[in-house]
C-alpha cells in the first residue's frame, strides 16, 4: 500500500490479461470510517486485503466500497472483497446502481463478446453482478466520510453512471477512468459510453482546483499542472464528437 497523503492511500492494481483497477483507501485513520474506492478485477481481492492487513488497517473500519463505475476491472472482485472484509456497504451512482439491481450487466462487460470470453475465462456465473446497492449516488452530493468531505460529480461518457469524487480541501480528484496521467482518457466505445458526453465531463472537471489526480489505472499524479484537465479536453475534443 502506498501512502499518498494523510488519509489517502493507494493499493495499485495488478493487471492481468485484463487490467485490474487501483483501489484507493480514503479516510483519516482515527475516524474509524474508511472507504475503498473501486474493487478491481476478478481474483484480485486477496492481495488487496493482505495489503490492508499489512498496513494494520482493521478490516472492520472499512465501512463501504464506492465504485467510480461498474466495469469488470473495477467491480470484478467486489464480492471477494466483501466476503473477506465482512459487512460493508456498496455505493454506486444511481444509473449503474439501478442496472446492477435489475441484473443488467451490459455496463459490467461493455460488450457481448467480452462477456462470453470473461465468463469462460474466470468462470463467472450469470448472476454474479446482480447486486443490491446501499446508497445510490447523485451528482452534486457531498459525502461526509472518514472525517473528509467528497463531492460526487457525475461524469458520463466512459460509462453512463460514472462518477468522480472531488475533495476541494485536499485538492484531490478521483476520476475513475475518465482522465488519466499523460493526457490520456478512458475509452468511449463500450456499452453506455459516448464521446460528446465524455468531452462534457472533462469540461465539467476542468475548473476544479486539482493537485492530486488519482485515476483508476496507471500513474498517480501528485503535482498536477494547472489547467491539466482543460488541456486534456482540448487535445481530445476533435475525437469526441
Ligand atoms: Zn472503465
Ligand atoms: Zn478501468
């Protein structure tokens, strides 16, 4: 586990044939109220729990898992994690929460061909992602968790119910797969994705004061250049039509 700043730590994803998302551990340790942001790929829960234990984090302090979105590389090991951690809540944006509750896994797999491949490869039963969601998040909500305040920002485009979490106090943005380091952005060809919406989401994030960028994959950025997201939106704009 890598400490980013007080109350923010990273468990790096361990990519397989398919990427495994990073998990962020959010909340001041003495609050006793910790959140995991994202879970990761199938079979990638065990080492994450080992890392939490190695960092002397009492598993009962993990009160919830918030998913930035429900792609397989973020939700795949959710069930494993919850079994190992014990009772912790699941918070997801309303749109993808409703899909999970209906057993609609089109967002999870992104495309039919991929679903068949993954179900065979990882022996995933059909109802693996029919889940009840404890809290359905909405754009603009402020979450008071772990002694911090995080704003929920709905950022569709990579997936229909994707969210970013933003703390103005910590100047920190957790954007899921919407924007990465090196001016990269998430793909916009999967089920529920949309290029122009992704562009709007980047523009929506552009005015935020962000020093620390904690994306779903690849590099974490601790000293983000001012105007970085606006610049990313400008660079990608011509492709997001
Ligand atoms: Zn994704
Ligand atoms: Zn991802």
